[in-house]
C-alpha cells in the first residue's frame, strides 16, 4: 500500500519497504528508513514554530502512538 500526497495536478507517492531497517520511497527517490527519520527530525527542529504550526499537532500524535500486534506473526507495529 502507498500513500499519495497531492496538491492540484501534482502528487507524491510515499511507500515503505521492509521493517525498521527498510527503505522509504518518496516519489522517485529511495532512501533508508534511518535517513528518512533524520530528515524528519531536521524538518521538526530546524526552524522556529509558527502560529498553528502543524509540527505541534504531529508531535502530539507521535507521542500517543502505541505498540500493537503487527500483520505478521510475532511482529509489532505502531498505531
């Protein structure tokens, strides 16, 4: 399954492969999960917060995530 992000006539496909050491496909770019998370940290911390900054809502959602049973036997996922 993929996530499609779009605005107007442009879209960006996001897909993950593998587990924690897997890869992330962002449009035509394939990067390691580790590099994706480094980029996410950069986006979250690089600039001052603005009014109604979506990063605040995102970090609150991440704090609420819990480990649950995964799709595969003896595997876990975040929900």
